[in-house]
C-alpha cells in the first residue's frame, strides 16, 4: 500500500510538536508507524549551510524570494520520503511583508497530502504558551493578531483542499487536554 501523507499545521506555540509526539507514541504501541518530518528543519539545514541565518526563527524574516527557494528545496527533499509520513509545518508563515503561504501550489504538488490537520486553540492560551517557552524566539504579538493568523490559516487551508482534494481536520489542543487532542490526531492517522 502506498504511504499516507499527512501535513500538520498550527500557529507557532499552539503545541503541534507535543500533540504529534503523543499521538505517535499511541500509534507505535499499536504497530502503526509514521515517519515524523519537520519542514522547517529541512529549510534550516540549507539556510545554515548557506550562512543566511543562525537560528530557525530568523528564517521568516528573510527576503521572500530566499524563503521560497528554501521552501521549494525542502518540499522536493520531503517528497522523496516513502511510507507513512507526518509533516510538521505551517499553513502560513507570518513575515514582515505579510502572510506567506506555507503550502503554495509548487509545494502541494510535490507532496500531495491526503490530510491537512490544523491544530488550534484559544488565542490567549497561545499567547501564554509563547511567553513561557524559552527555547524559541517566538513572535511577540497580542491575542488579536494571533486570532487573525488562526483565521487566515483556516481560509488558506480551504484553498489547499481545493487544489489537492485532501481533507482538512481541525484538532483543538486546549490547556490540560493533551490526551484528547492527541487521541483525535491518532484517529486521523490510523
Ligand atoms: P517551526 O519549527 O515549525 O516553527 O518552523 C521554523 C521556521 O521554518 C518557520 O518559522 C518558518 O520560517 C519556516 N517554515 C516551516 N515550514 C514552512 C513552510 N511550509 N513554508 C515556509 N516556511 C516554513
Ligand atoms: Mg514545532
């Protein structure tokens, strides 16, 4: 059977990585294997080698043309991975020049996802999570602009569904309810 391609998205700080790790742990115990891939890491590897950034959070401020080049490169590399893959990325990236589509046509046609998952939660929960995460240089923005970003991601996800025929699953990752969100994600991946 051909592998399944699932893309997981959500604004920075929503807890994608945490939900993914928990869901994959559940699936592993049932013998369902997914290779977990971080899109940003593929981009960062190249960006670091070319000396254009020192840390991954600087990439979203690079010139748009450079971001797109890194993006295309990552998409081509990720498209070669076979089997069940779960790709951790962004429906849109907030840049100084506006939202950049995370999955423009040339990325979607490389990857051709079966499902795109949107991980969401309340704007003020995301705000708090960003403030308490010291491992990353998260954008400092208010709840209003986080809300706008989440709304924009739903809109652009609809376009992605139109372009690929993939399904869109919304998973709410609320505070203290990791068990629920990771079970929901695992259901989608089974
Ligand atoms: P993350 O670790 O998921 O927050 O990703 C780190 C950085 O990688 C993001 O801030 C973006 O600059 C970049 N990135 C990740 N996925 C994409 C994508 N699909 N398109 C463009 N940039 C991306
Ligand atoms: Mg992450």
